[in-house]
């Protein structure tokens, strides 16, 4: 698959995108994308009703370089494809923002399911203790949600369907279970997952699941305290993912 488009979210990620295209000699066109979720916010606040978000989906053979994890909700309206999200956090928290229909970085996958898209969520492990790791699933879409963990500690996990109802679902191994192998998909990769799982394992998983015509969005991570990531780190990491996609 020859990458035809590289999108970026801000000035910093523009530098990353340009460096990738130059270093790899990619003929890809480079464009900026703006946050489509703000149209939902503005429309809801003015009308207090359900709104339809107008957006242009990213074409196949595209990569988006996004900012760090607080911008991950950009990914909500990038495609209408099934989604494989590889992340250190669930991004499916249930709070008052769900009722207000406000898309946030920590709940965007809930709205992804609510829009009718299949979601395959890949986490470092399945031992959830804190707010950023809870999972809420719209009850009508529970059959479209699939949970995986690189390092499984349990084989089942409880997810919330509402404030008072929950359900138990299976936790699968992403390195042995097929994740939409022959279907075009959106691969949404938050680089903070590499704080827990080695970059090699993450890259091997992307290589295993990626197919011709997929769309990939990569969300940069600032790194750990005392070991912040640099522009060079981000260029090298994103370049390896682009090389994987270009070799399909």
C-alpha cells in the first residue's frame, strides 16, 4: 500500500508529517485536519437537541499524525470503518458528558459505538482500577464491542451498560486472535500504550492487522516524567508505522 495522504492536527505534528515524507521519499500529499467534534459541541449547545455532524471521511491509504492523548477524540469522525483502537486507556468512560452528548478524549469510543461502528479495543492489560480504565458500552451495541489485552490477567471483564446495569464479556489476546483480518478498518493507535507494552510488540500487531486500503491515525505521547519524548523520537516511531503500511 503506497501512502497517498498524510494528515496532521497542529503545527508540531506538521513537522513530524513533513519529516516522515522527506525521510521516506513518500509522494504523499500533506494536509491539515481540524477537529470535527467542535461542530457537535456548538450545534448541541445552541439547539439542545440531537445533531448530525457533517464531515468528510479520510480516504483510504491515509495516515493522520495527531497530538498527544487529549486530542484523541479527533478520531471519532475520521471514517465510517470498523475501528481497532490500541491504547493505554479505554476512552469509554461513563459520566455526565454522555448525557450531554459532549465528546471528550476519555469517551470518544462510546460515541463511536453509538454511531453503529464495530469497535475492537486493545489494551495493555485487563485489570481496571481507575477512572481512565472503566468501560461503558451502549447496551444496544454490546455485540459490536470486542475487548483485547496484550497481557491478560483475567479472561473476562465487566463493562457498564448504564448506571445500574452491567455485563461480563470475554477478553481476548490480540496477538493470537484475528482482528478484522480481511476487512478495511481504521487503526487508531495512541502511542501512550508503549509506556506499558514494548514498541516492538505494538508494531508487530499493526503489521499483522493492517491491510491494503486501511486508514491509520497515530496519537503522539509526551512520554514519562523525566524521559520526555523528542521530535526525533516521534518522527522515528511514526516512520516505522508508515513503513509497515507502505509495505503492504
